[in-house]
């Protein structure tokens, strides 16, 4: 058990967030974060309670959220920590979802990069995932026809019946291109991409003039090796030119100074009953490595969280 | 020989422009134009002189440019025709290049989509081609470090020594990724893409934060079949997210109402000696089909034109 020095605090982790992007942190290739080195504590966003503090800005007992890592206790000087309010109406786990990075990712990705307009058709991949499910619901709030792509009938029912998506496509049971073609009779104006690969190819073949492709994640390739061969579905890349489309990547980290704007809207929509979410809680830090795989085989149901 | 009816004119074609995009017009897949049907006159931009006119807006002897097709004579009602000035200081063929669609493609693609800033690094593929050679020179005018990729030593010397590119890479003689890495020590901020495939992959691996990828053409895939397998160089697609980059397609046809703006700048820069071009003229309409292939094997030297 480490002991805090002057200016430091000891946080007892309670919940750990598991997110697809973590997979990219353990590649050798540098990304927006440097790769986690072998032997280092795995990087991860966690919520904890301050057990010991030698830093006046962080009293003992305060709830905090930050990159506290896959560990029971974290020693930190408080840099980058977010102090969570003690608001009993909001469950702590929501700060990993709707009221955290995940909600902001959906919010800024869809609205700032996708720029959806009422009446347009929005397609969301990994639509039952933490980010996709919120992006699709925001699309409905903005007046879009929203088609979600997910990997099981249960997920499809959830996003259609509970979240209000217009249609859901089970990519494991249906031919995606044909189903998209059927359910997007006016083509696709905005695509919120969490998957990549064959799903992105199918979407590109149906985009409208001036379509916007929000490149949020590419979970289908995070486990692929650089040299893996695959289909280069050529005419679909050409569609970006023919349709004068825009494909743009973004990282929510660039939007931190606009967090208040997102939180205001997300809280209001949640209070109005327009946004729903669900969490999938795995018990015990020792189960985190196996649990991370649930994001890649699609067996999680909602925002994946480890109860430390 | 057709005879014009009331309102029509008969144009005697003089020059025919050959452009890579023509290859996409003879695919079965619909593009920004409908496919040319078997048995139809091949679509093509031509310059001709009006030999007979029954349309008061177009006097006989007028020089015009338009989609007059691969034929000696075209019958038209004048829709879409551009009347060319009789200015002896500008050779007719320049209206296919610098002072035509090609010049505007380079101008709006680079400036409107690429938004280069002084001091940034610009990479241009097919840099000795009609569009690429102008895009690179505009990049120099705007103060960029400009690296061109071309397919022969002769082309590389031309763009370096005559056009003022900072460096040229011969993709047939050098490993493109290594050479780009060497010649772009500060990374790549803007990429003007005319080629696609492996060259685009190499560029993506070196892009900077907030890079802009101008998708102008993908000549490497115009002759490919839909099912052709190829390397899915996965981490490079991911670069668009990691670097918050934007890849955007455009068509010069959308900029026709801003033609005057481009022409003013292009004429001024040309008069100041800041823009150069060259033409590659093939004699005889009967040689047009074989000549079109020169764009794909890279044997043309400059804007490819058929003297009808």
C-alpha cells in the first residue's frame, strides 16, 4: 500500500471503465497516447474515493474520476482528476457513460462532425454499444431517420423498442448491404462509424451527395495485424469523391473545454426521458482482462464496467 | 454530316481533351455522370469552331469548348458551351489545362478542401500530371513545402527543376514510404490525392494532427475490378482518427459559379511566371482510344490532348 507524499493523494478505486479504444493503447504503434509498456499498470479510466490526502484541493472522502489505472489503489497528485458531485439521482456508473467521455464522444462526434439535419438518414454502427446507442438517440432528438447496426437480435430489439431507433439491422443474421438498401430508401446522409471494414464499405456504397462519415472508432480492426489481407472494395472508396463526401476522424479529448455544453444538453434530454442507457457490470478487477474481450466478441450489453 | 435545325449549331471539333476521369464514365456503375452506353458517342470535352449556326447566340466562326464528344462534328443546341476569347497570347490547348477544368480542379481542390497554410508540408501524387502539376505549383505560391510523387525520373526532374517543387519522389524507383519519411521531416499537413492505393496508405502513415486529404482522383483503381483483393493497410486508416484528419472528396463541377475567381488568380500567377504547364498532343481522333491508356501507364508528358 503506497503512502502519499506532500501534494499527493491515495485513491481507492471503485469502478473501472472498459472501452474499445483501450485495445489501441496496448499496440506497439504510437497513437494519441503512448503505448502502455509491458510491466506498467494498464491505463484505464476509474472512479474512486480519496482515502488519504496530502493535497488541500482534494479532501478525503471526495469521489473522483480519472486515468487511475487497473489497480485497487492509485497514488496521484490530482492532475486531470474530475471531482464528481454527490448527487444521489445520478448513479456513479453514469459518469462513465451518458455523463462522461462516452456521452461527450457521441455528442460532439455526431453534432460537430456529422452535422445531422432533421429529415436526414443517420446510420450508426455498433449501435447498441455505449457510444453508438447515445449517438443514435441524439440523432432521433435532432429529427433524423436512424438506422442502427448491431450484432444480436436482443441488441436490435433494445435499440428499436427501448431507444426508439427507426430500424435495427443484425449484421450477423442479415446481409448488411441489402438491409441498409431496404431501410435507407433515401440513401445515407450521416454515418457514425464505430466498426470499419465491411460495414463501412456497405455504408459508403449508399451515401448521398455531401454525406458525412464520422470516424469515431474502427473496432473491427483493433485486433487485426498490419499485414492482414482484406477486400479493398474499391468503388466504395471512390464514392467519397463521386458524392463529394467528407470522412473525418475526431477524438473527444479535443472537446474537453466544451464539456459543459454537452453536459447541459445531455442532462436535459435525460431528464426529459429522451436518453436511455444501460450498464454491464463485471465483478472483480481480476476479471478485467477477460471482460475487455466482451467488447470485441460483442457479448457485452451496454457500457462495460468493472466493479473493482 | 448532320445539318443543324432551328436553334442548333454544327461544331467542327479541333482538339479533344483526355482525362483520367473518362475511365470512370465507361464503367457500368453510375457515377456523377451516367455511364456512356455501348454504341453511344464517347463523352469528352472538346474545343471546336462553329461551322454552321441556326442559333443567333453562336455566330459561325466562334470558338467553343464543351462536352462535344469523340467525333469530328458535333450537333448541339449550345447548352453548356463555353465561348472562348480570340486571344492570341493564350494557346487554345490551355483551355483544357491551366485555364480550364484542370486548372480549376487544382485550384479549388487545393485551396477549398486542402486549405494549405504557409510553412505546411503538401504532398501531391501524380504530381507531373495535368492537375497535380498545377496543384503543387499553387502550393508553392501559398508558401508550402511541396513534395511530389511521380512515375519517372524525367517527370521528377521536370517538377523539381521547372516547376519548383521542393522534392520529387519516383515511386517506381524508390520505396515511397521511406522517401516520404525522409523528405517530410515535419510530417504531412495536406495531401492532394490523384492516385489512391499504396501511395495513399504511405501518406496516411505520416500525416500530422488535423491533416487534410483532398480526394481528387484515384487513378490506381479506375481499371480495377470490384472484387480485386488488396492489402487493407489497417493502421493507416486508423491514422485518420488518431490524427483527427479529414478526407474529403470534391468535384470541380460544383465550383462552376466560382470560375471567375479561379481564372483571375490563375491568369495573374501565369502572367507573373509562377505557373507553368506542358501539353502532350496526339495526332488524329482514331488514336484517341490508345492515347487514353497513356494516362494509366504514365507515358504522357503533360496534359494529354488529341488533335482531331
